[in-house]
């Protein structure tokens, strides 16, 4: 499929084939795609939990507003905000830039210091709210990449973040859950698989200035 065909093909899958498991080679591609997601400043403040254990997935269904896709899916992606974006984190990022690109510190120092100063002023909730926006970027990217690989997905806000955080002991890892997305392969009897996509005409959603 080309990219437009893939996006026409994808939909928010309502029922997964619980016996169909995503091949490991495809999972590796999805992990790489997640890691290549664009983020503000390039700081990568989002981590993705990737759960495949069926017992664990079943246990998460009640924490996910009883949405059955979570238990049926091949894997579940949990997008988490890294709450440890501090001066040390930012300095480590710039050291990585210097190492990979061989960029002199004199070129980077002003930008690095301005980012450190900006984040020093953020409260914990400011940091989380900023991180959630980055989580949506990651989820959107993953939806598209999944479609290009013929993998079905269902983006979800409908879950209890506090219960997820406790279930995975995320606080001790410096993380807070933000979004979830079960992935796998659509069931043959998912009634939504044959429904036509409903979108506005292109000229109503795109405004071109010439």
C-alpha cells in the first residue's frame, strides 16, 4: 500500500483477532519508528511501554473502561511522560548531540542554557502537560507507521492513568501514563472493518493561500 491507501485502510479497530500476533520483525520496526518520532527540542520526553503478555493484557481491561480491545490485542502500547526532564537530562542530551554530530560546545551552549532555564521554571504539571503533547505526536506517528505495516491500532484516552501508574509502578520509574494504543490485527467479524471512512471534503479541511 502507498501511504494514502494505508491511511484509507486504517481505522480505530474495535475488535482484534486475539490469536493473531504481530511478528517480531514488525515489532522491531515499530520500536524504531517510535524512537524516531519528532519531539520538541528533540528531547524525547516520552517512553513507550510495550506489553505482550496476555494475562497482563486481560488484567488491564478493567483499568481501561472495560474496552475489550486491550485484552484482545497482540500488544499494548502505553505512552508515558518522562517526569525527569531536569538540567542533568538536558545536559546529557546535548552531550549526545556533540558525540553524534561532533558539534562544538561553543555552538550549542547558548541553546542548551536557554532550554535549561525554560524547564527550570516549569512546575510538575507544566512538565506533564508539555509531555502529553509530545505523547500525542508519538501516538500519531505510530498510527501512521502501523498502517503502512498492515498493523491495526486503536488510540485510546479511555483508561485510568492513576491505576496504570500503580499497576506498572511508574512513579518509581519517573513516568506518568498519558495514552494507550492496542495494536494487532482486526477480527473478521469486526463490523467496522468494512465501513467507509467518513471525512470532510478536502477543500473543507485544507485552506490554501496562494
